C-alpha cells in the first residue's frame, strides 16, 4: 500500500482501537501549521474531515481524529512540501516542536540535563505523556547513538520529524534521525549525534 492513498488511510484507521488517545496539543499544532501556510478556510476543511470543531491542548482525543486530520492536512500541503511524505515529516516536526515547548515537554528536556543519551532514554516517558498505548523500546548503541523501535499506527516519517524536532529543541549537536520500516506497524529510528 502506498502512503497517502485512501486504502492506506483506511487500513491505518482500522488498527486504532476506540481507547487509543492522543493529546489535543498535536491536533492544534497541526492546525496552526495549516493556518499559517494555507489559511483559515483550509483549517475549516481539515476540521470537517475529522468531525471536530476545536481541540484543547491537554485533553485526550480519539487517535483516529488525529489520523484523519493528519491525512487531510498532508494532502492539502503536499504540493507545498514537494510530496505527501515530506508533508508528513514536516507535520511531525511541527508537532514535536510544539510538544517540547509545552510544560510537559520542557520537563522532559530538563530531565535530560543536556545529555543526548539521557534524552533518548526518556523518550518512552514523553511518548506516554503525548499518546496512550505506546509500545517503544530504546537501545543505546554507542556513545553517540541510539535506536528506537516503535510499534505504531502513526506514519513513520511523521515520527521521524518529531524526533528530529526533539533533538533540536534539546540542542543535541549534529543530531540526525533516520528511519526504516521493520513491518507495517513497527519502525526503527536511529538517532546519532556529534
């Protein structure tokens, strides 16, 4: 299945259980990006797709509303970013920047105390704060590298963008995030730094 098709979206939505929740902060950061780049009418159209009028940052919402909103926004901004995949990455990056600027995100950055290894080790806590039912394993692979394996319904490039944002907010020098799929719902993210 190709990322961004209706078939792929329906498959992804079928993986989400009704009790899978996500913070409204991510919905709002996505809508802010759409508003900034595409205008208020585009925001209205995206909201219609997910069936919500607005979101509150620290309230939990059904994960499927975010996925619907994400796909509507990525489709809308695909041309601007040079394709659907890059739009996914940019939206994930924006969501990461917003999360790590929030009170909860700032605490996680402070807990890392400027140490990239500690930052990676704290990712499971951050993911649990942002979204319920996260399955994630972090392995430190060297003095300047680590690997995350995540079972997820979120598109891989979205998560990759969010991890890159985390590294930038934490001022991790020379941080690079690369990813690869392990299965349709499992992805590996390698984080390296100088």
